[in-house]
C-alpha cells in the first residue's frame, strides 16, 4: 500500500480507502463487514470512512466496534453531517445546533474521542457559511475534529468557504469527497483545479461506479441478486448497454496488463491530479484484497490513451 498527503495538510492516507455507505449497518451481515474491515487494515488501508446517515448510525457502530481493536493513532477515521437524522426542523443541515449534536452522537457510536476528518456532507444554503465554519473551527480547537472536509460542494462553494475562513482566521477546508470515476468526471473542469490551487485534496467516492467498473455486470438481463443494481433502482437505471460494452473493452485492456477491470479503473483514478485516495466499498475480504492491488500500479501513457479512446466511444 502506498500513501499520499491529503491536500496541503500533513496527513497521509492510503491510496485505497474503505467506506461504509452501502455495505455496513444494513445490507451486509455484521461479521462479514467486520472481516472486510480487518482485512483492509491488515493490507495497509489506514483511512476508514463512514457517515451518521448511513443506516441512521448503524454503519458508524459497525466500523467503530471493529476499529477499537487497533491503536487509535494507526488509522484515519472520517464521518459526516448534513442529512436528516430525525423529523424535527433542526435535525438536518449545517447549523451549529445540528452539527454539534451530530458530532457528539457520532463520537459515541464510533466509540472514540475524536474523528480525523469531519465532512459537511452537502452544502447548506439555509445556514450562513460563517456559522458552520465557526462551529467546525470550535471542534478543531476542542480536539474533537482534526481536519475539516466537504462532500459534493461546487468549486464556487468551496472558494467562498475558503474566503470566509481566511477572513475570520478559521480552520480551512483541506479535503473534498466528490464522486469520480471513468463515467462521472465533472470534477475535472473546476473542482480539481481549485483543489490544486488552494490545497484541497480529493478523496473520491464511487470510483468503480457502484460495481459497474468492477465488471460485476455483463448483461442488462442478468443482474446478480446480491448486487447493488438488484437492490437499488437508481443504480440499476445507470446501467446501459453502451456502458456495459465500454466495460467489456476495459476488461480486455486490463487483462492484457495482468489487471482486473476494477484494478485498471482504480489505477486510472490514482493517476489523476489532486486525488489523494479512492474510497471503495467491500462486503468481503476478497474484494478488499483485489482493490488494494491497484495501489502503486503505474499506467503508461499508451494505456491512458487507450482508456480515453474506449470512454469516448472508440476502440482501444
């Protein structure tokens, strides 16, 4: 496993990180989830990501229970806040009240005194940025949060937040968690250039496009029963014959390099500018073992060009 600095911070995270969005606390039996987390740790993964909203805190409980087996200083733990955690008017968003209450609830579920990264899970147009950033700054000063991050904010929103932080000498955002994969590349236009300029690193989610780039699906008529596409309609809707054909070509290219399709897709991600880590999900230790092999893979310019031809509708 190789490690990279997160933006301009001094924190180093593994190139492959383990998340818990659609895997822990609900869809995957607890012992299987625990085994996947343990295997990731054994293979050098040091960054583990969750959120309060993932199965209403259950994913945090699963991850926290397993990570307590290891020294706290040996891993980087991240969680998030924004989405509704109740039916009340203050049970959502990024108000000082909500983020404070949810941080304490997350720490309790995780069984720890602090989180390394605390993400604003989305932008909140109903809360002044200064209010949110001052609350985050307080958490940092209290030692409950070490680094402040955001997820799925636009470049303009992040730039505005940096301006507010600099104006009031508040702790700055140092990491962004956007969706990024061979099919979803919107961050290349504005988010990555901003990150490079301002020192905000990218820890990307869905690098395998919910299993599509892992080669999990070979036909629109044969969806594996245990797959995310079988369980979630929005994932199923994203499957198209054109994408399946592209993945098939990527698979042939990967095979010629001694890689799986997923390893090729992850290695491509890790070759992109400003990316600190690719955040994968895994319900079995074997999936973790396959994914971590992408760390350190060096793709040639010819391979990158072949990938771009496939994704633009041509042939490798």
